[in-house]
C-alpha cells in the first residue's frame, strides 16, 4: 500500500500509544518488510482519512460474488452494489455477503 501523504520527520510527530495484539503486530511487521510497521500503520491511517473525505463511490460487484443474502430495510439511502440503482431509506433491500467476506447493499430484483 502506497500512501500519497508526505511523511514528516519523526521529530515533527507526536508520540501516541496504541495496544495491538501480538499476532497483529507480527503480521504488520511481515507486511511492512523493511519499511517498519509504524510507517505502514501511518500510511494505512492516512489512506483511510483521504478516502473518508472524498465522496465514496459504491463498491460494484457481479452477482456471482454473492455467497448469501438476507432481507433488510435500508436505514439511509444506499446504492445497489450490482446495478448502482438507488435504494431509498426505509425501502426493502438485501444485504449480500460476498465471496471476499464483505457485506454489500443489494436492491430487490438485482440478482
């Protein structure tokens, strides 16, 4: 993962303590390679902030990626992950579990 945020010198950073499970810390070290897991965590956090500030585009999938679905009522306006069709607040919809383990919003009749 490459963050586009320019990292300042460590002397310009504030010290923050965070508790991580030992296994998570080891996995982060593996993922970071020679970069250092703290830099990796900062990059992930900056990417999250950047993506949260931009208008998120709904995740699009194909019907074959749905493993299971459950009926639901939309609590806010959503977009169907297959068709892009708007699902309005309080409309009936499906929540689809994808093959990658994500839950996505699905309009009635979309698959």
